[in-house]
C-alpha cells in the first residue's frame, strides 16, 4: 500500500524538476488527491457493524431534539399584525445582554406612526426603523421607503413621519437595542 502511494509522488517530483512550469499545478493536484483519499478513508468508518449503533443513537437523539424544541414545526411563523387606520400595531419585549426587541406590522390607510421605547435598567437605547408605503393611483403604483436610526434614553415616545402621504398601506419594522450590559427592553408601535 505504501509503495502504491509513494511511487506516483516520486514520479511527480521527478517530472517537476524537469518541467518547473508544471510543478506547482502537479503538486497541488497531488496534494488535493491525497487529501480527498484521506478524507474518504476517515469518513468511511469500519465495516464491523458499528454503523447500526450510530444510526440508532442518531435516531434517538433526533427524536429527543424534536421533543425538546417544543414542537417548533407545529408553531408556524405568525404573520405581521395588521391595523386599519389607527391602533396598537405590535409590542415586542426582550431580555438579555445587549437585547434587541423587534416590532413589525402593516397599517392600512395610515395617518401616522409612533414608537414607544422603554428599558430597565434605564440606559441609552438605539432604535432602527424602516417604513415602506404604497399608493395606487390610476393604474400606477407608487412605493416609497424611508429608514432611520436614533438614540434615546427611555421611556421615550416619538412620532415617525410616513414617506408617502395618502398611502393605501405601509409596512413598518422597528428594532430597539440596549447599548450596554444586560437588561430588559420593550418597543411598542402604534398607528394613528
């Protein structure tokens, strides 16, 4: 076995000395070949029947993982909340180090938008937002997007201007993040 592997390598080195321009690609190809063969040997495992134990163990682990996940496959992603005109759109809370709370939603026939942020312990908070508004007029569609960022010390309420007046619908996404340490953060988005 050793001779079968070493003979081609020796041959490649002899040719590389005679033709230096092909030396580098030849050596790289040989290294790649040896690496692939080594990986196949390592990944191949043994043929003494241990594979069935691994498979059974893996199946049990997969079953345990499904049970501990709390049925994530049963809980579909919730659609974005929708408000017509005015009202509370979404509230998001998060706890942890440099926690980020994200609120989102759609507003039909929007008149305005406000964001309220609170944090404990009190500290500076960074708020990022993105608004996208849509309006259909005489078979033409107009869409405008605005985004921004501000820092504030909560509790704080702030109105955000819509990028398109008289819009049929707007989509909003707000993210508020603690700027230092651990704590709680809450962001609430209201339309109207």
